[in-house]
């Protein structure tokens, strides 16, 4: 007989019509599956009582596949066939994966996404993820005593279209019916029932094993909107283990140990770190491969000292996300902690003092995303009163813009704009008689085109010849609900137009997004200098061209000496234009401008007198 | 009245009611449905209905409508684990046969 669960009053399902639905947190380091039973969301444990499944898959010879703890145990001995953190490769090409540095895998360039050559043959990241999902599905079906109706799978808020599609494909391969992909921070908010509030602004602080994500969510009438996301793709709980290991190495004068000894030391560090969340001091014994046994000990106070800088590091992206959302820390109505590393008391204190409010901690931070996904899966499967549904508005992860003169980026749609979005901006021609304009669409936060990612190029032709600056070209950026970008350019006087459709975020890794954001921050000063230089160069060129054409037209107004001195000024400005000091260039531009002032005044007099020739004063005055 | 909850069932019911945050107890019942005729009902109770039999078993307030009572007399509600699966199970002496899947029964 099937085991029964308690239903809401009057909602006992018909026999054979129970809709079994689960929420799955498909994480970088570990994955979980949860469901709603007797009205409460809970994570489903495996036969050994463990709810966390390491996101590790090992492909053995002859096609043997091991997933989870079993695969993790083999990682050290068979690194090239044991795929860990596959989430980073989802929807990514070979060039994107190269940015992770040395990895033990044999990557194969495949169209659209990398492949990994294993002892069991070529595997795509989608297949590896599918193997993880299949394990969770089997666990869920055994736990619930039936076939699953569907699943809600969570993804990071900054996942782009191709990464979301890859996740969906993996679920399908694993035989799961995907009810919806849900953003991880939104799932965490749902787990705490924050969706039951009328409205509010929430910060989701997610410090995982190797990554840190901060998202600001806004809830309005049951709709969660991601106001901003920020993070550090190279900061996580593992860094705290490293800090402890470094501290012990120094304290005990240990040399840089071999791989195996380092792993033992890190395992001890991790154990001590976890115990320090509940105790004032903790100790561990480590036996090294050379036979030495060490008794290692750490006080909580020491731990907090040696990791204070890591705690501070989490606050940098936190400030950035708030700034992007246009909020002060005190305007946040609730802070949710996600990820095992947020159990550390000094981290909780730092978060509490930053936001000036106690963060929500009563749910297990490692389970909270899966619990929220389960709650939504339950609702989508029809096991909850109809009418409560969540709609999630997405944002553009990086600004979209186009290239202007001097290789500069003009941002048209700033990052974190909610989609669908449409913005138009007017541009003009730079040269007299210019009849075509190249439109180069780029994505990124930096000021120079060379530092951003190029998305598409197209040309607008058939602009009627006009003086520089007279043409009015409206460039419209439009991003639809699926994240597809289309760009069109239209010259307003003639109506000629041209357009292109691009996928805005395809091929951008999350790390790349994070790195580009970080770079934008780190290089702000260098970028401003580069921008100033490029602007001054454009200015200088325009001035030289203007004086050149004026000399051609009205050169007779100048004495040979005046003319020679102007030419010398042009030559020295041209020289300054080749250097890289934007301040020197600026003063050269200014001095040439001053040197040509008298000439400009004489030209002005001439054109005025020509215009007035043969007209009476009162005629002119009445204008 | 001879409908009882085992200790484990009572523990779980109390925990679920606490998590849910509201409700006066647990409603048990039987309804006509399914391939074999009858199916068990186990729901949170927010209010009592007219004619409900109400009693406490192992610290849990239980509500049963009079029609269901005839079928449930002598039943024990248990909470069991079968492999990874866990949930409530009715031990009902009135049950004569069940449909193959076990979701509905006959008396």
C-alpha cells in the first residue's frame, strides 16, 4: 500500500492521481532534491541519510558510471575521467573553458558546447549533468513511491539563454519533465515564504564552496524581479579552508606538501572550520605521508582573525549589487543566507552589521534553494491552491551598447535592465558627405570596445550626403522576453534603415560576466584615462580637419607668417596625438584652438559681411 | 472510540502541524472513489464540522465525520519507512481487499 501524506483540508487527491513533483538544486559542488510532504518541504536523503549529492560523475572503462560520493572518492586517482563542477561548462565553448586554467579533462571542441573525452567515450556537459539529475530522480522516485510528474530545476540568476537551455536539455535527458527553471535566489526567497509578503526588497547572500553570488530581489504583488546580481566566481568556503591550512603550515613550519598531504591538511581544516561554527575551539589530527602526525588546533578567535579579509571580500560585490539596484543597505527588508559557508558566526555578524538587520538563518543554508524549488514544484503540479504562481522578470547581465568614434562604447541598455526592454538613441555622422555608418554591437561594462565582447556588426547605407553632424540616425536596441536582442538603425530624414538580430549573452561564461564586472571596477581609472585620450584624439582630428578646410577656403585672410604658425600648430598637435598622455593632448588642442581664434574671427567677419551685402539694416534687425 | 495513532504517527503529525503554523488537528476519513471503492483521507483540520467525532490520541486532536467512522473503527494510523519512502499507513481491520496498487480498498 502506498504511504500517505497529509493533505490540505478538502484537497486529498484522487487515488492514482497524486502528482509527485520535486525541486532540484543542480549545484556546482553538490546537488539536492526536495519535495513537499504533508505540507512541508523537505530534502530527500539517500539510503545513507545524506541529502547532499556531490556533483561529481566518474566515467570508468566499459561505460561504468559512478555519481556522487562514490565518484568523489575516485577523483584523486582518476582525475581525467572524474568530472567535477560540470555546471561551469554548461552551454560553453572551448575558448570559454580555457579561461578556467589547467583542468585535468580532455576537452574536445564541439559545435556550440565543449565535449569531454572520458574512458566511457565523449561526454557533453549536458550528459554529465543528466547523470547527476538521473541519480536524483531515482532517489526521488524511490522516496515518493511513484513516477515523478515533474521537477523545478534551479539555475543561477545570471545564467544566459544557452546555459538555461543546456540545463533544460540535461533534465530532459534524465527523463524529467521540467515544470520550470527557477533562479536560485528566487528559490531561496520562496523557501522562506517571502513571496507571501505583499512586497519587499530582499538580498540573497549565497556563499557556496567556490563561488559567491549576491542577488537583490524585489517582490511586488507576488512577482519576483531580480534587481541586480553581483558576485565573485573565485570566492567560497574553500578559501576559508585554505586560510586555515596556510596558518597551520606557518605555525608548524610545514613545507609545501605533496598533493595527498595537502588534501589531508585541507580536509582537517574543513572539519575544524565546520566545528568552529558551534564551538570556541576545535582540533584535528593529521598523519602525513612521511609518517609525521600532527595535532592541529584552532581557536575561533584565531580563525576569525585569519579570515577577516575573506569576509570583507564578500562585502565588495554586496555593495556593488546594492549600488546597481540603487538601494542603501538599510532599505533591504530581508537578508537570506544560502550556502554552507554562511554558517560561520563571524560571517553572519558581518552580514548583520552591514545590513543592520539579522539575516534569516533558520532553514539549512545548504538546503534552502532546493526547498524553495520543491515548494514551487508542488504549486505548479497543482498540489496547492490555484492562483499563486510566480512570474520572474529577468535582467540583462551586462550592458549592451555600440561602438562610437575612437573605439569607445556608448551604452544603450545598461546592465540589470529588466527584459523585455527597448531603448533608442540618436547618433550622427562624423564626416562631411558620409553615406554609410557601421553599427558594431557590443556587450560589457568597460569603456573601450576592445575590452568588451563583440556581438554583431552591420552597416546602414544610403544616408544622403550631408555635412558632418547633420544626419540623424536613430539606433534602437530591443531585447525580447526570451533574451533575444535585435538592433535597428534608421536615418530619420530619408527613412533608410537596416537591422540585425543577435543573441546578447550567448557564449559569455558566468565567470566571464563576473570577471568583466570586476575588471570594470578595477580598471575604472585606467578606463577613464583611455576614454579621455580617445576623446581628445577625436577632438584633435576634428580640429585639424576644420582648420585644414578653413585654410583652403579663406587662406587669403592670413599673412604668410600667420599661416606658417598655424601649420606648425597643426604639426605639433598631430605629434601629440600619437602620444598617450591625454592631458598633453588636451593642452595641445587648446593651444591650437587659441592660435586659430584670430583666423576664425576674421572668417566670421567675412561671412557676415557677405551675408549682409546689399541688405538694409532694419531688414536684418527684424529677423 | 477505537481509532488510534502510534507514537511515531503522532510525532510526525505534530511536527507537520507545527510547520504549517495553523490548524486544530488531523482529519481522518474515508471516501468512495477508486477502483476498489473506498480511499482514505488524511488532512489537516482548520475547523470542526457538524457531527464530527472529536477525540485526542497520543496528544493529537483527531476529527472524523460520522459516515467514515463505520469504516475506520479499530483502525491504527502508523508512520512507516519503507526503503527511502516514508509516510502514513492505515492498519484497518475492516479492510477486506485492495486494488492492485493499494490506493483504494473494500470493506
